[in-house]
């Protein structure tokens, strides 16, 4: 853990996502939006550009029809975003998400 300065943040984000998944259908779209926005803020504070971009997109999708399917797809791309070291990866991840959802 000492070798990875982002390990604590990754764990926190993972716990947030696990909590959202555990609650499942009981999470309202507005609460889902707020939780994803909190993840976005956490990622922004620590320079995780790909996670920030994915969380921003996820927060927006949380308020749209079909948000449950979209959110699951966003969560499936989260590991890739957490492993990202480049801000250009965000574009690739969001493009991959868009292809998957359409």
C-alpha cells in the first residue's frame, strides 16, 4: 500500500460503489446522482481524471430513464478508470461506455 498513493482513495471509491450496489433499487435517482457526484468530487480532489469524468457522466445518467442499466455499465468501467494514469484515458473510457449503451 505504501507504493500506491491512490490505494486509500480507490478503497473509498470502491466502498461507495459497493454501498450503491448493495442498496440496489432502493436508491432513488436523485440519491444516486448525489452519490456519484460525491465520488466525482473525491476523484477531482485527488487528480483521478478518468474516474472524475466517468462519475460526472454517471451522475448525469442517474437522472435519466433507464438509469439502472446505464449505472451498471458505468460501474463496469470503473476499474479501468481507477487504473488510469492519463487524462486522455477518460475520453477512451467514455467512448467505450457510449458504444456499450447504444
